[in-house]
């Protein structure tokens, strides 16, 4: 016994230490799991029970000149109304017919939030307040709860120049995404002529996760200017939100039940055609594309946006959608905007697979927060005035009578000034 004691003693002590260590590990792992669960499944800061509506956003509507207005609340709110006004303190009228539904939660985050949606003007685009390229104000009211005063600009009714921003790939890196959204807001504050934002997809990493979409909406609020100006958004589906109901729910289903392809007019001179690169390029989508491009021949400008890259700066080139390219060329599309690569690029004009001054310029690849990758600028389609670089960025596009001005704006230094600006002639 006495002989065994020195031996047993330390062994018992070691056993307790081991148990203590195991217990500490269990506590740490449980705490970490709990923290991760709480951190990833809480509602964003602005979604507060009884608080003002948040995530207020505009999506151009199906009737040219109309808008869908959408917002988020923590609870169901019957009888919400929208006040539309021609000036902050001026006369206005009430838009009724607000539809409210709970967000779908396909991945089971356990979060509960509600989306409200109303279309205006409800059926008459020629309502008095609607005429001209003017500022308008709106407020959302629910009993004593009232939103801040938002403002927005209607699209031009004549053939005035149109200025847009375009970009994509806002997934994963929340800090960089917020920085880019702040940067976008600064552009809109500096140039109120900017009428809308074209987002080429990959909003979030997991398109079926409600918590990620609510975070995206929370971050998109940062694009609203300090004086409340909303930047209407024209969204394309990326591969990260290829499936699930949340893309359509967040943006009011801009496309069809078969896929997120649709056309929107930004005034009478510009048609924006959005395609869904997650769906078959042929068949129904191709038939629609050809008919839409045929109808848009009357417009001064027709541009297309879609997610995957047809003339990539990073990935190897594949013959992904020759029928789309053929349609773009046949019907004289003026500019193509792509995403997905996580870099910034502009091609030379391309026609029938070759450089041609009469060809179509492809820009984009996405830099709204996604980590930037290194492109291969030696590819023939990226030679000057084309380029490829590695930079968070947004495109500023100005469509005038005879040319479109393409400018890359980046909060990062390193983009050469020669690469940052250029003009594409109107195609025949
Ligand atoms: Fe992508």
C-alpha cells in the first residue's frame, strides 16, 4: 500500500487534470458553438420589433417607369401605407395595397422577419407626380411608427443621357462589402444623376441562407445617401444564389417562374436585359432573348447583364453560350456586363470571335467585396483599350447620344488611369 501510494498518487492527480482539461475543452467548444449560432442567427441590428421599417429598396417595375418598393420589419404589420410626395413637406397621396409575407427560411436559420412590398404607381404610370426626371419623396407609415423620409428619382421621360452604376460579387467578405457600399453611396452623393445600380449576382455565399440575405440587405442600406436617396437596383442571379426562393423574395421576383431573365427600361433610350446564367441558355431563355432584343432595336441603347463570364480574365474560356453571343451580335447589343471572376476587366470590341472595331465590348467580373483574384491580362481580348486588373471596384456608365462612357471607380489605388476610363462607340 505504502509502496503503491507514491505510484497511485500522481496517477490520480493526472486523471483529475485530464478530466479538468476535458471539461474545459467541452466548455470552450460549447461556448464557441453557441457563440457561432448566436452570431449567425441573430437578426441584423436595424430589424427591431416596433421599430421603423428597414432595408427600404427600390426595384424598377415591369411597367416602364414603375417601381417595386420593398422593406423589412421584425413583425407582421397590417395596414401599412406609403406616402408619396412631390416635395418633403408638399402634398402627397397614399399608396395602399401593401402586401406582407414572412421571409422564407429554407436553410432553417430560425430567424423570423417580414417583407413588405408595394408597386407604384399601382396601375397608372401617368399619375401627376410621376412626370419628368424629378426627385420624389416617400415615407412608410404604420400607426404611430413612421420611416425616415426617403427620396428617389424617376427615370427620364425623354432621351436624356442616363448614368448607371454596375458591379457584382458582394459575397463573403463583409468588411470589404461594407466599404464598397459606403463607396457606392459616396458616388451617388457626388453625382445625383446616377439613376440605378446593376448587380450582376453572387450577392451571398449561400443563397438559401436567410441570415446571409438579411445581412446583405443590412449592408445595402449603406448605399442610401445621408439625405435618404434610394438607389434602385436591377439584380441578376449568380451561381451562389442559383437555387432557392430568397433571391426572388428579396427583389420581388423580377424575372419569370422559369428563371431570372427580364428586361427593364431606364427611360425611353436605354433597355437593360438581364439573363440567368444558372438556367439553360437555349430553349425558352434564348427564344425570349431574341424576341426581346428584336423589340429593343428601337432603343438607342441596349445592354445585357448576366453572371458567368463569356470572355474571362481569370478562368479558361469555354464556349458557354455561343447562342447568346450570336444574338448579342445579330441584334446590335451595345455593352455586355459580366461577373463571377472576382477581378476587373474590359475587353476589346469582339465580333465573331475576333477583335473588330464594330464588335461588342464586355466589361465586369465583380468586385463589390469578394476577394480579388489575379487575372491574365495577356489574353488577346484584354489588350488595350481593354485591360484586366485586381481591384475592388464599381463601374460608372454614362449613356449619351453617340457614345457610352465607361469608368472604373475603385477605393483602392493601383488601377492605372489609362485603364480606368474609356468610351465605346454606338454599334450599328
Ligand atoms: Fe459566381
